[in-house]
């Protein structure tokens, strides 16, 4: 049994973020892997050690602010689980909350969990639109498509990006970096939702979650025709012809 935790689904769920949990669960179920999903919000108790995959979505500054104090109370358990290899996908607002802080347009500092070395500050204009990044998935260079809409601009310190921006803005619109990757934590600005139309990434998350449980095996291939067509619909608009292959990712570190 793979145990999924959806953090703050009632507060952080922009642009279909919930679809990430649905895609993760469905791709397990299609292969006969049983999955349980637990939704955890403000004041609920949680033991991160009991979970294999944690998803946290994006939200407005207001919602991030509401969550920050609650998340902070979970800091030690969360940090420990991350160090022990818990698989996490954090999108946009959820991503920002895992860093040092987020300085909003109103000059307010929303504290982050500080589990990774990056900061976010609001820019003068919102970064909005479709995005294509290139990232390494199990040694293969894969293009991943999504949609971004954020005012926060993220700058990485001593941590690795998730991918390189091929089209769109990503972390800050300036350094061509997108997201953060640390141990089994995947942070990204890509809504859309991300996982349904990027099945290689979804399967990678499933694989490492299974491996960590000692249930590692080669995943049964699925027919990804619809998923790939959804991805290509965006990619083609931005001038890309193929999902896999292409240049090697060059990021920080
Ligand atoms: N409120 C944050 C920002 O504007 C996150 C937005 C989001 O999750 N899409 O940067």
C-alpha cells in the first residue's frame, strides 16, 4: 500500500493542483498498486513517517500566510522525513513555503520551513503563461510542460534546480532555472496540473516512493497517448516537437 498525503487541499489548490494527486493515484491503481490518500489541513495531526508521497499545491499570498504558522509547527517532523527520503511534490505557493521566506508585494515576510536554501520575493510583474522545462528523469532528458502564475520570484542558494527553462519564466524569469530538487523533494512553479500531462515525472515519483518502501520494481508501462497529446498540445504552441531527447540539462551545481 502506497500512502499519499495531500497537505492543505482546502487552501492550496490553484489551477487544478489536486489533479496531481489524482494522477499519482490513478497511475498506481492502473498497475494494481493499492493507494490510500489522506487529506491534512490546519490543526490535523500527521506523522510524515507513515507516508510515501506528500503533495502540497499553490495558493494566494493570503492562504500561504494562513498556513505558514501551522506548517512551522510541523517543521521538525517534516525536515526529518525529507532527510530520510520522503517523496514530496510542492507546487508554487507550496514550493515557496519550503524555502527560507517569501517577501510579498505588501512588504510582508511569510516565513518558510527553511528546509532548503532558497528565498522568494515578489517582483514588479506577475509571471504568467505556459512553460516548458527540460529536466533529468532517471538519466533521461525530458521536456515537461505546465502553466505558471506567480508574483514571487525565487532565487536559489546552495541547492539544485529541478530543471532548465526552455520557454516561460520559471523561478524568476532571469536565470533560466526552474524549481528545486533536493533528495526526493521536487519543487516547481508548474501548475496545470503538472502530473497528468507529464506521465514520466509521475512514474518517476511512484518508482522512488516504491523503492523507498522496498517494493521497487520496473513499473508496468501504460498507454500514455492521451497524456502525451495533452503535453504536446502546449509544447507545440511553444515550438517544441518532442518530449524526450535534446540537450543535457545545465543548472547550478
Ligand atoms: N502567492 C504566490 C505568488 O504569487 C503563489 C502563487 C501560486 O501558487 N500560483 O507568487
